[in-house]
């Protein structure tokens, strides 16, 4: 290979037609899969409900307590029942 840089994968087909369309489709599909996986990672691991961090404190506060104290403790920790405080 004199002067050319080797690339991984199949080289781009010459000309136009079905082969070129499939070549582009496969590359766009791979790119879309990467973007979807990155978006999934961001949503699942980085976007959290603000009250998530307080639920452990609520569990510690309710140890050896009656269940009737739950609504009071829930509001004093400013938690959401459905987990949707955004």
C-alpha cells in the first residue's frame, strides 16, 4: 500500500446502484445503533430522580417504627410516592 491508509472493513464500492446503497445503509445502521446505545446509557445511568438519594435515609428513619409513620416521614424527606420528582 504505497501512500494509502488501510481501513477496517470493506472498501466503498465504486459506481452507484444497489451495492452502494446497501454499503451506506450498513454504515448508517451501525451509527444509529451506537447513538441508541449511548443514549440508553445516559438515560439509565446518569438521569436519576432527585428523591432517589433520600430513600435510604427514609428506610433508616423507619426502622423499628410503625407503618403509620410512613406518610409523615415521606413528606419530611420530600419524597415522591411515584418516584417522579423531575
